[in-house]
């Protein structure tokens, strides 16, 4: 009870909510409860990784914080006026897809062939409907195409050219490949290929001629994965989850990670919603998002305890780096990660937001 | 206890194990326990659907039964000599992929464009390693490529051309598209397109000139989905699951069903292994394969009870047609389906096999 009050206060004053530590076996104090009667809110992430204060400049940090804050505000405005959690998570993820610093949409990393292949998924906890796409290359906002698969087709998942053809038929915005070109990601591919002694593909002729002035945290440039995601509870008591990614730098063979796998990277039910980020293969094998909800439902543990069991115990034992954000129908939320940092944020029903990057 | 004895006897004499009914709320008597000390066995399926005695000829039934029997024997020989459940499920699924009457491999249904797109997944319960491919068009045995993704790449899932390139690099057998041409499936596409008032694509120039003499059950020709799968427990106490499919007749937009989604159509852990067949979208949204195992683990119900809760209750409430086969580490198995029939079979440690098609 005292921990909950502390967390609430921390949220109220816009400071960092205390976060779990990998070494502790006690449940990490990452849960806060929305004040009774106002029960709505949203939690977001922009990827987990080796993100520490020592490797971050103030300028970089300000860039990341600004987009996280903007993403939270976008979702909040929808939730505040009584909109659905589904609308909120889609709109929020679009903000992060449109920002160049996260590995999703615009800021997607490059494949081995110097291209960008995007995956996304969305799930409506109220109806258990879900939509997912994998391997699209020209869709500006993959999360909106995933939602279209859910709402405007009888299917859950579409891939590659087929998914893109579906998006074109519905009039989704397509962009030239140069839209996804960022100097940081291109240099990250160069470093990855050099490390393997492989030649660099030609710079796309459509690529912007010079640097865009953006300086990314080195971990965001070089690490192999990253995603963005949002989970929300609306005024009607409904949960939704959404996740989007640009995949892995230097990926080959049409690899697909956990993001578009319903139950692995994205899941929502009437009682629980989760969006994950991390080393996708581990998240698939452990059905991470659904397993957190299943532990809550079947064993009666809290959301936070369930997240701790999966992310801080099961994944840590296997060496699976990453984290999750989650909410339950009572408005409890958690942001649990076993890496050094995770870009993340929470906004409550009063519009009080918390944005954080590092562990402490 | 009495039910278990009955099931054992039924298995011993090669007759049909009694199967669950959609209307009954009691646990269906589909579980048998392998005799102590010999604990290995395998259970397979060749798809579920509107399959009834009234719509089946003796000749057709004999064809289906022969392949199911051959598939069981193939896996049994591996298990009997101490081979792994992983080897057994792969080899068994290959037999069904090579047969033209099941919707997997050779007998794959046609997409809207008159092509064949294959999905498959395999999971090793001992290690929680998994491999999956989606949307390949030239791979003779998709289940073996899924296994290669698991064992010879750091990834779990590969799709489309990328997956195929990976297979080529490893020397997997590629076949011309005509390999997957069967007159029955082509006619099924014709009927589906006619029903929508759409034109038929040109018959592939490489298609065999005439009928292959195979007569499929009408449900297998026209229904929209179908898969093959195997689950096995080996002498070392390890479980594995494998599933393969040709997708949906007349499918568009690169639709992917539950088969290659780990946790939905395919799952294996040290304690539980499941392979599913049915209307894939429902199986994805309900994380069917993993949910059966999660209910066992977290709520302590039997494998059969867990399967009943998911397939006969949850899926039935939602209108999700299909079924599953599953085994646990004690050698209990279940074949639970809510459709009129499911091609299926079981073989025990003594090599006594049971093959069945209809509900009763």
C-alpha cells in the first residue's frame, strides 16, 4: 500500500516511477493504480536496450523525451474525450512511427540488402480481434494497416506484397523508400556489414543527400532490435495494445520477430494488455505477452508479479533481453524490463505524465 | 480410471477412441495413458472439417486411412529405435506433405492468383526452440525448412522469398510450381472464384495435362482451410510438435493463418505439446496451442480437460471451427475437435495404431 502511494506520488509530480531490478527477487515496485473513478490511462515504450545515462547526451535525451511526451499526449487526448483505447494506441504508435529516432516506421533499421521491412500488430481487448502485418516496405504507418487487417478483412495476419496490396486498395498512405532513409541507420548497417566483412549495398539514389542532423544514442544505432508500443485503458473499461517495428539491422531471409505475432509481442484481452520490446526470438518462444495475461488469469497473481515472473525470471534465465509495458482492467500498469534502459512513459486520467529512460 | 482403461483397451484393439462431443460439458473421454515404462507415442491429424460418413466413399476413406497409417508408422519407427520426438514429428509430417490429399505440401490449395503458398512450424519441447516459415512457394517439404530455421539460424520465423533463399542456401529440395498442381484443388479454386463472380487465372502451362485419378472428399476440396500435424513423446521423455499447411483456397493479400504462429497452431514445452487445425484466425486470437498448455500448468487440469476448455468451450462460443492433437509428458494424449470430423491417428509404444475420421 505504501509502495502504491509512493508510485502514485511519483507519477503525480512527474518524476520517474521506481523500476524493477534484475537482481531482486521481490516484485518490483512498478505498479501504480489510477485514482478510483477516473480509471483510464496509457503506457508506452520506444524500445529497450543498453541505454545508460553515461552514454546519453542532454540533447539526445531531450529529443527522446519530447517524442515520448508527444505520443502520450496524443493518446491522452483521445482517452480524455471518451475515445477508445484502440484509437488511442493506434494514434500514439503513429506518433512514434513518424519520429526518426525509434526503430519503427520512419526510423526503421536497414536489412542486409539496404531496405526497410516493417512489422506491426494491434489487438482490441474488448473483442479479442487482432490484426498484424509483416515485411511491408512502403507503408508509412504500419500500425494503421495492421488495424485495417483487423477491421476490414476476415484475417488476422497478412505479409509482404499481399499486405501492401491490401493497404493500397484501402488507400493507406504509401511512401517512397527514401522516406525510411536515415543516415544513422545507414551507418549502423555499414558497421554491421563491416563486422562481417561484407560489402555495403549501394546507397539508394533516392536517399536524402546529407545528414538529417539527428544524433541517435549509440545503442539505438547499433543494437539489433527495437520497437515502439502502446497499451491503454479507456473510460469504458476497455484495453488495447499496439506494437510496431522496423525489425533488425542487417536482417536476412525475411526474418520476422515477435511484434506481429499475436501473443508474443502484442496481446490484449478484457483483463490485460501487453506490448513487448526486445530480442524477439525469445519473446516468440515464450509467448511473452499472452503468458503474462495467462499467469494473471489462471494463477491470480497481480499484473506486475506476472510481468516480473516472465521478464525478470523466465527471460533472464534464458538470456532474453527486453521488456514489456502492460495494463490491467483496474488501471494497474507496469513497465518491466531486464535491460539497462527502456524508453517509456505513462499518463494518467488527470493528464499527469511520467517519461523515463534509464533503470533507476 | 474406468474411462482410462476403456480408452486403453480401445487403443489396444485398434478401434476408434471415443471422442468428445460439442454438446457435452463433461470432459470428453479422449485420453489414454501409455503403459508405464514404455512411455512413448505419437498422435497426428490431417485436418478437421465437415467430414461425415454420409459424404465419404469407401475408396476415399481407404486412401486417407492408408496415408495416416503410413505417417504413424514412419514416426513410430523413429521413436521405437530411441530417436527424438523432433525427428519423429518432422518425418511424419513429411509423409503427409508428400500425399496429395491433405492441404499441405503437395496437396496445397490454390491462392486467388492460382499459386500455392505454404506455411509450417515445428517446436522442440525439450529446448523451447522453434522454427516457422510462411508464404513459401517452391519448397517441397516446408516442415523441414521450418526445422532448419530453428536449428541453423538464430531466428524463429522467416517469410516468403527470404525463407526460400535460406532454404536454397542450405540445399533444401525445391520443386517446380507444377509439383503442387492437383486437379481437385484447381477445381476448388474455380468454384470459389465462380461464387464470387471472379475470373479464373490461366491454368499453369506446367500443370499436369489431366486428372491424377485422385478423388478427394468434397469437404477437403471446398473448405477454406486444412493442415497436417504431429505431436510425439519419445523414449527420453521429450515432446515435440509440428504443423504444416497449404493455407486457404482463394486466399488473398498474403494471409497467414495460425500454423506458423508459435503458440497458436504449434507449441511444445517439456510438459505439453499441441498441433492445431481449423479456422486459423480464431486459433491466433485465442493463442490456442499455448493456452492449452498454460491451463495445464497454471490451473492443474489434465491435458484433456484443458483441451476441452479451449476447443469445446472457448472456440465453440466464438464459432471457431477446428481441433487439436496434444500429448503431455506422461504420455496422455488427446484428439479434441468441435467439427464433424478430423483425420487423426495415434500409435502407442507397442506399435498399436488407431486411425479415425468421424466423430463417433
